[in-house]
C-alpha cells in the first residue's frame, strides 16, 4: 500500500512542481509589474515639485555664474536692464527644453495599471488593500506632469554640477512636506512587495530606493546636459553680442 501511495506521489510530483513553478512565475511577474508601475508613480511624485517657477528661480543662480564671466569688460559692467532682457530669452530656451522631456501617463498606462492591480488583489488581498487610494492619485498625476524622463539612469552629470545642485536643492527643500510623506509611504509599500518578489528584485529595489535621498534629482542627466549645452553656448553668444553692441556705442 505504501509503495502504491509512493508511486502515485512520484507520478504526480513532476506535474505538481511544474504547476507550482508556473503559478509562482506568473505571481512574480504580476508583482514585478506592480513594482514597475509603483516606481514610475514614485518617480513622478518626486518630480512634481519641479514647477516652472522653481526652475526659473534655480536657473537664475546658474545664469548669474555665466553673467559673472562677462560682467566686467573694459571696466564696463553689464547693466541690470541688459540682464532683464537676457533672462527671459534664457528662461524660454530652458522651458522649451524641459517641456520636451515631460512623460505622459496615457490611458493605456492607467488601464494596464488597474488591470494589474486587480490581478494582484487576488493573490495578495491584504497587501493590495494598502494600495487603495493610489488609483485616485492617477488624476493628480495626469494634471501635474513631471519634468523628467521616466526611469532615468541617474548617472552623474559631468561638467555641470551647478545645474545638478540647484535642481537637487529645489527638490529636497520643497515646502510641500505632504509630497515627501507620500513618497515615503509609497517606498514602504514598494519594499513590502519587493520582499515577496524574490531576493534579486528586493536587492535591486532596495538599491534604487536608498542610494539617493527620498526626494532626489531624478532626470536623465546625460540627456539633460546634452540639451542644455547648446542653450548655454547660445546664451554666451547673446551676452558677447550685447557687450559688443554696447562697446560700439
């Protein structure tokens, strides 16, 4: 009898293991997909404090450094009126560049996210319950688009630390503390889901979440620098042209 039972167990074991592996694989795929959506939402929430007004104020400090190079030519200072004319030109160039980098959470993204959430609730109802309310944030995300590419590579920006510094300062000193708190709460949810998604996923997520401050500069810095370089070159030409015109007078 025992041999018969053992034979039956051995016969069904491969199929059982195969079924378990299939279910586990599908479960992990669902969890990792949820993680990708939540990371994308996290990225957007972090960047919502980058308003045009704050970018202009931050860029102003970088402009001052450029102006400082040209402030004295033959002991003739660039007058405030000239600076007033040049700043709007620089701001428009900067704004046009940033606007071109905005991602969009379209209907397809929202539909896929909701569909994945429904599947996730079947597997992890208690954990999924903690996500309740984030669907409502989708309207908020659509209204307040961020100023960065989704899932940037976070490479260090070379030769443009001033831009990196003022953008980081703008984000980390954001007055809207509720935004920072929202990101922290979301980090907790992401970590919980990552723990049940395999050790490699947990390590990757932990590295992503904790290698930078909670609210940190998260733009594709290499692309950003490439976009900004011609703008700065053009700005330098405008300043030199203005100085030359004033000198001729």
